[in-house]
C-alpha cells in the first residue's frame, strides 16, 4: 500500500492515509473514515484533493516497516530505480 496526502481546502487540513493505487478518495467523509479520524465540524461531503508527492510504499508485514524506494543513479540513464 502507498501513503498519500489529501488536502481539504475548506478546513485547511492535510491528512496522510494509506490505500491501494486503484483507490481515490473524493470527500472529507471518505478520508476521515479511511484515516480513522473524526469528521469534526467539516461536512462529510466536502471535497478533498490528493496532493502530488513521492508517496511511501509499505514493505514487509507491518506498517512500521515504511521505506522509500531508493533514487535512481543519475548516471545510469534509466527512469526507474536500477538498484546498482
């Protein structure tokens, strides 16, 4: 699973949540439910937007084993990580 950041313009809050790449959260209610946080005073139908970021991949069996993919070697010419 990947960790994404979502921003709510109405309340000015940014929330991190993990979900599959195929999922996309559209509202504050969906975001709060997925993150396990209370709605507070923001209506559940309030739109949220996913922020553009590198994201974190969860590797291993527990969420405590977060790890970012290593950066590609700039001299190798590959667009993805070649791990050499």
